[in-house]
């Protein structure tokens, strides 16, 4: 007849060796989950800031572009890929020159 301390499958010596395997596995899973949660929180807090007293101000700049060609068009060596409109650059260069 098994004693009250055992499950019936092991002797008294085996039951005294340590906690049941299910408890050990549960603790390992719990530790891994906590570690992943802490790592996730650390990663999030490194890239996001929070405050109760904040003001956000921004400027919106519209950027438009026209692209000629078709999808999956082959590009050969020497083909022009991008052409930047020099108007904005020219204005920034001329403005200080006019102020002189």
C-alpha cells in the first residue's frame, strides 16, 4: 500500500529527491516568459518616449515625383535613373547672394 507522500508509482526515497517534474517545467516556462516580457518592455522603451505634458509641432512638406517607365522595366548601364529638379537648390543659392 503506498504512503500518503507518494503517488503510488514511486517509493518514499524517490519522492524525497525533489519537486515533481511538472513544477520544474512550469517554473522554467514562467522564467522564460518573464524574461521575454522584460526584453520586450526594454526594447519598446528604448524607442518610445512617454510624458503627460507634451506638445507636438510639425511641418508638413509635400514631396511629389513623377516616374516615367513601366514596372519591371530593364535598366541598362548608363540609363538615367533619377533627375532632381534644381529649382529648390537654385533658390537657396540665390537668396544669400541677393542679400549681399
